[in-house]
C-alpha cells in the first residue's frame, strides 16, 4: 500500500540531490577556472570561450543563494497548512518557486535544468487534492509545458540565442584524466535526478489510483446503505397510507354508514306509513332529518380528523408561518414569506388546500430542485381572486412531467374551483389563483 | 490568518528589495572612488625606454587635479609579452581593470569576445569628433561598426634610406609620392650595380604585406575574412616581392647589413627610427653613412603606410565606467598628455593637432644627431597615409598561416603558381 509519507521523503531526497547537483556544477566553474589560471592557459581559454565569462565565484554565490531561497520557500510551502486549503495561494507559491528555479538556472549559466523537474514534483504533490487536477487536459498541458521547458533549456539550443559559457569548454581545459570523469559525474547526477523524478511520478500515480479505489469502495458502501434506506422509507409510507385508509373506512363505516343505514330503514318505514298515518309519517321524517343532521355532523368530524393538526388552533397566516419555520429549521432552505390576504376568512377546505400546496411545493423545491431559497407571496390582485406565487431558485425543469404531487395539487385546486399553473424556467414557479367568497363551491 | 500571511510576505519582500537597492547604491558609490587600469611596463614599440610609467604617472597627476576623490590603481611590472595572459586571467576571474591598454594585435580577439564597452555614446556626449584623431588610428579601435577603443599612441612605418649609398649611385632621393614601380626600379639599380662589394636594394623586412599595402590590395574579405590573393592588385604586389627576392637572390638581407651600409632601403618604425638616430643609441649602431627617411611607396591615392596603434578601451565589466572614460579621454585627447606620449614613448601622437604643432618638431629634433630631416609636415603626411587593417576575430591567426605559406613559396620560387592553392588552403582551414 503506497504511503504519502514515502512520496514526501522521495521529494526531500530529490531536493537534496538537486542541491548537490548545483553545488557540483558551481564548483566545476571555480575548479576549472582556477586550473586554467594556474596552468597559464587563460588566453587560449578565452579564445575558445568566444566571450567574456562571468566570475566563477559569482556564479557559485548566486546559484547557492538562489537555491537556498528556493529550498526555504519550498519547505515553508510544505509545512504551512494555509497553503493546503487555499488553491490560489498554493498556485502563487508554486509560481514563486518556478521564478526562483529560473533564477537558479540562470545563475548556473544554464548548465543545469534538472531544477525544473523538482518544481514539477512540487506542483503535482501540492495539487493532488484539486478536483480539476484530475482532468486529463490539465495533465496534458502541464506535461507538454514541462517537455517544452526541458527542450528549450537545453544548453545546445540556448547557446544559439545568447552568449553562454559552455561548461564543456571549461572541462576541456582540465587534464585529460579529470575532465571526462567530471563530465561523467555531471551526467550521472542529471540522470539520477531524472530517474528520481520518474520514480516519484510512478509512485504518485500508484498512490493516486489507490486513493481513487478507496473512495470508490466507500461510495459503493454508501450507495448500498442509501438504497436500503429508500426501501424502508417506501415501506413505511405504504404502511402509513394503509393505516390511514383503514381509519377513514372505519370512520365512514361508523358514522356515515350508521346514519345511512338508519336513514334507509327510516325511509322504508315512512314508505309503509305514508298511506296509513300521515302524522306518524311526519314524525318519522323528523327522525330521519335528525339522523341526516347527525350523519353530516359525523362526516364533518371525520373530515376534521383528516385535516392538518396545525390548522386546528391557529389562523391560516400563523399556521403557515409555523409550518415554514419548521421547514427552515430542519433544512437549509431560506423561505421568504409575504402574506397580503389580510384577515380573509376561508372555508376550511380552502385553507387545507393552501396549506397542502405550500407543503408540497417546498418539498418539491428541496427534493427535485435542490433549491436553497423559496419565496412565497400571497397577494390579492383584484376583488375576486386571491393569488399565491411560490418561486424557488433551484434547477427548475425544462419539461414538466406531472407526478403524484403535481396531480394532487391540481386536483386539490380543482376542488376549490381555483386555477394552478407551473413554470420550470429560472427555478420553479407555481401560481395559484383562488376565487374569492361567493363563487365558492361548498 | 490568510490576510495576515499576505501582509507578512509583502513586508518581507519589500524590506529585501529596499535593502538590496541601498546596498547597490552603496556599492556603486564605492566603485566610483577607485579606478583600476591595466598596463604593461615597457614601451609598446620594443625600443629601450628608461621611464616605464612616466606618461601614465603624469596623466594621473593631471587627472587628480580635476578628480581628487578618485584613486587610480594599476599593477606595475607586467611585461608586454605577459600582458595578454595577464589580462586574460583578469578577464576570466572577472577582475578586469576598468581601463585597459590594448595593443593592436590583441584588439580583434578581445573585441570579438565582447570585452570592451562601446564608446560612441561617450564620444557623442563629450562632442569628440572623429576628425580629432588620425583616421587610421581611430579605425584601429573599431570592430563590427562600433568604436570600442580610442587610439593612444601610434608607430607608423617609414622607409629609411642610406643617403650616402644613393649618392654613390647618383640616385636622387625619391619624392614623397613614389610608386612601387619607382621603388622597384631603384632597388633593381642598386642590386645590379657592377661594384666589387655586393649592394642590395631593400632589406627583407620589406615583406609581401607591405607590397600589398603599396598596391592597395584587400587580401581579406571585409565581411567573412576569406582570403583573396588572386585579384589584379594582389598579383602585382606579389610580382613586386618576387622580383625583389629574385634580384637579390637571398633572404638574408638583414638590418645588420643595412647598418653596414650595404642596403639602400629599409622599412622601420618611427619609434625605432627616432631611437636609433638620436643620442645615445645612435652611437651604438656605429653607422658611417647619412640616414634619411620617407613615406612607404604606394600607388597614387592608396594609403600604404602600416601604422601600429596602441589603444585604450573600457572593460565591458568596468565598475567605474565614468571614471574610466574621463581618464581615457585625458590620455587620448589631451594635448599635453599626447605630447608627453610622443616625447617619452618615441612613437607618434594620434592627434593631428599635436603632430602639427611646433612643440612636436622640437620633440622630433630632440637629441637627434645630424639628421634634421623628419619634419612635422612629413610626419603628418605619413600619419594620414595610414593603411586600414581588416577587423575580424581570427585576423592574426589567418595572417600567420598565410605568411608562413607565402614565405615558403617565395623561398621555393613558385609563389605565382602556388597563390591559388594557398588561398584555397587558408580559406578551407578557416571554414573547418
């Protein structure tokens, strides 16, 4: 199982290797120059160099100082947690590191470009958690950029565009048993750096793949649990519905059923009595009337038991506010509620419908629209209509396919002789028109 | 937290930048207080010279009067032969002096490597016109169209003659505007005289290059430095040399022979001429004949006099450029300093204004024994006759190769047939 710790220690090894490489290259300049002067080859050296060289000690100082700054910035970058959270800051510091690497590269008179590999490693390690970093395009771009950088920073290419001291000329002036050996060492360090870079890349890829696997396993586990929960919820809903259905049936059977049976029996009696005794018939009809009234009362009672409990004790406005507050408390949704219906006195059925539509709409906004803001406006555009507009900022719907909820809303509005319309553009909007008292159907 | 970090980073960078700027300014100020010069000890012209740093010390004293704050440093005791190596070492170590004396032969190589600063802007600022200097001496300091060095002293080659010998053969002293043909005629006449003792026309240091100058042949292509030996002028110049060699049938016509009075003509540098015709060196030569000098022979309208020029240049990595330029200006354009150069170093000043002055005549006549024949008017003419040498990096190398091959062909007596081969060989080795 690849560990992140190993990756970090590999990176640290690479940092040290680069330090060594820079030390080596910078020392080469000093060593070769001193040798040339000591053996009085200065003039020939200058002739073959084609231009005025920089002071080798300046090269040494500049490269060591710039690399030290780079190393400090890098360790600061890795030990400071602030960079791990802030993408922008992280990228800024990578950019600063890149600039410093260019300084190191220039101060070594372009003889060593392995330092850019180090920056690249730093880039991938610090960006490993970025979402878009996994995009192939970004990867491709970074890799192409790196290749381009490595190609153009090659000495043999750059020396065509600017005057540069060629380290191989320095080495040529060293005795024949030392110069080639140093060149071999120089190349060996460069290759070692490259190998380390590839090793880190491979290790990183394995690490990343493993992480991905881990996440996938966990996701699978979570979705399984989710599925079971859904099943359970469906089951419990079904049980609740069934229980309600049985209760309603029982209520009807107990109240309306009794009354209707009584009425039917009473009417049978009157049919027999009507020709025999008019007065007895009248008495019987009064009895039937009482039974009918009792029946109506029972039906009302049964209906009352079905209505939302909230509506029992409050006005419509207060009940709505209470319900909306509950919604706001249990979810993150922000609800904007404006009520301009004043003290309109609706039928209980109408109040029910309004209550249920709002409930359904908010549930839909949360469940389907993933909205985090809903505005509900209850207005009275003219004397004959009460209007309610429910609007959310969710995903909306290009094409509205009526489901159970919407169908039920339509049915409910139809009961109170109102109108309802839906709009899925720019969030989801529901407009409900309710006719004012008088036209109402009882 | 994040904001705080940003502020800290910005502050640290700001402090670093500001302190860096202060340090930089301090360094610049410190550098302006000292001026380093690279010099060699002996004369540029290989003539005995008792007072090695006399002119420089004189110039430094003058400079101090105007710039008392600048301290001038130079390393003494460097021989001219070691100078090239010494300077290379300094350049490699990046310890190049601000102001460097540059002999003719080292100029091309150093200039091509970018060792010198371009002086055009300084000259323009201080309104130094090209006509201030003799044209050929100024051109000696140009490379790739840039003025990289100013001439400091010059040593034109004169044609010295044995007046006594010429009178013996009843030959009139040649005029100043004599052609190579006239020159050859006189040489031929002297060499083919039927006398007991063998006399010669000219010493062998009149070489093929002098002949090329005389005919105004451009043997090096200005653009690529390729050798071109087969032009009409070039061929005629080679013919002259071949004829002289064939006539005299020997290469051993040396200056010793001239001193013995057996040769009519000898090219000689002005510095050498002045040294050996004046006290005390004239005595050592023990000549028993009269000396006279004239211009090198040349075709009409051709500038045929080889002039060696010593220059001063500012190092491209100079720390005190301003000071270097001020001192250089003093050395190269100040009349008093230039007069001192002419007096002490035995060469010639590079300023026409100095050469034409009556003081210059006094300098020329100083300690001269018997021969009051070099007038400032003649010297001015000679200086104006200076040939311009090609400027490219491997000039010295190519010239050496060419010289070796041509000398060999001359000795073998087949120069004319070899010319094309030599040209081909040199150009090929150039491209490789």
